[in-house]
């Protein structure tokens, strides 16, 4: 079954329990969105999901994005999962969370960019984009889902030079 990755309030009927990451049972909330309720909620019954939403077939654009995000997460994981920062402050050196030198850059602007987009930031960025994919897939048919599809297609445009990118996903011509 799907894993609760985000702590939040349960969105079940008359339930306002705080559910920590990794806790709860996946159910469909009163507004149709998937949510996690505490395991001991007596109202679970028919709302408990028996099919894992992560096992369902994805639309092509969603599957494409999951694959690209998986690649980014693997790359970030291979680069050690620590915070990157300048050391000494405002220098051209970027160090990891263990004060080990990652790179010395010819310009401080390049060091700023590398320090900002270190492994931890890359993983958090991928996770937030996965949230958009989850919101889209969990939305009921209608205008909200159509709007979320545009957001998903916009996320896919960042990978428009990838060989598996479908130009039908393009919302508008990208800036040069």
C-alpha cells in the first residue's frame, strides 16, 4: 500500500487528527481526495482503500515525470545527502555538511548556484513535484483536474529535450 510521506491533518469525515509521516491508513476523504486517517479510526470501514493508487497505470506524461524525478533522486542520492554551503562564507568554495570540499568555482555566482541546488535541495524539489503529480492523479474529473493537468504538462516541459518527451505536452513555446 502507499506510504504516507507527508504529515498532515486527516481529511476524513469529522476527523481532524494529525497523522505523522509513515502513519495512518489510506482512505478517500469527504471531498474525494486521498488522505491518511489514523489506523484506529472507527469510521474507516468502507472508506479504506483496497487498491494501492501507486500500482495503478499512470498517464504517459505522469509516468514520464515519475521516471525523470527518479533519475534526479538517484543522482542526488549518489552525491551524498547533506546540505551544501559556502565555506568560508561568501567564498568560491562549496562544502558539504561534513565540511568536506565539494568544489572550488572560478566565480562566486557559480558557487552560489551549486550551493543552492545541492543534493538536499534537489531531493526536496523532486518531492514537491511528486506532490503535484499526486494531486493531479487523486483529483476527481472536472475543472480542477484539468487545471492540474496543465501544471503537470508545465512540469514536463522542463525535460523537453529528453528523447521520450512528447511535444503534445507542450503548453506554449518555451522562452529561448
